[in-house]
């Protein structure tokens, strides 16, 4: 099973079963929950910044 990291909280997410995802600049991002997805959609540049460090859940 393929996994990726939630860019907001840093949690590992299974891409095949993820219920929360969004596309930004041609890339699909996966989230552990609705809250992380909404936070990302409000400020995608913040969470995609190389210096951003997820604080965890």
C-alpha cells in the first residue's frame, strides 16, 4: 500500500484509502482528516514551504 505524509501535521496517510485530498499546482496532497485539509487549502504556501515543520497531532 502506498503512503504519503500529511503536509500539515506530518502524519502518514495511505493514498488508496484517504478520504481527504486536494490538488494544488498539479499535485495531489493527502490529509489525515478534514481539519488538516481545510488548513492546507487556506494557506498552501505555508505548508509547502521547505522550512515548515509539522508539529504533529
